[in-house]
C-alpha cells in the first residue's frame, strides 16, 4: 500500500472541521497542531494550487466571522435601539402561609445606545483610508 501524503490523511478528511476552526478564530498554528502537522506544512499546503480546497475552507470560515464582526462594529459605530422587558411581581401567601410570586405587571421599554466615537474612527480609518 502506498503511503498517503499528510494532506490526504490529515487535512482532506477534516476540511469541514478546519472551516469550523477558522470560523472559531483559531490561528494557523492552532489548526496545524489540531491536525498533527507542522504549521509550515499547513502554510505550504494553503499556497499550493492543487490544494485549493484547504485555502477555500480557511477563507469560508473567516468570512462568516468577519461578517458578524463587521455588523457588530457598524452597529456599535452608528448606535442602536433595543427593547428591555421588565416584570413586576407581587408576593401572596397560600393557605399554608407559603409565599407565592405572582406576575403583576410586564412592560417593554425601548432603550437607545449612542454611537461609539472610537468605533466610528476605526471604521472610517479602515474603510475610507484616503480621507481619514
């Protein structure tokens, strides 16, 4: 039986897992460790055209998180509203003298969070470098 390369034995079977690790923010060093290969080997595989599946899996994983973080930064920069639900309870006693909490009132209050100047500066410095 011919020896399979580490790519075939350690990487290819775990592309979905590699994508998940990338999405979870693991570094190439951590991913290589999890795969049981050297980081230099993983980096080399990532650059080889015939191993595009690896580069794609790493990119897809990062893309998901990048979109989430971009959305969160934009929200933080521009401000947002959120709804808080508050509940008031009254305590009554049953026939045996045990306290029972009963919901007496529930209300929703809309709160506003102002935009964050640091987030705004960071966004503009990165998205509009020529201007900022």
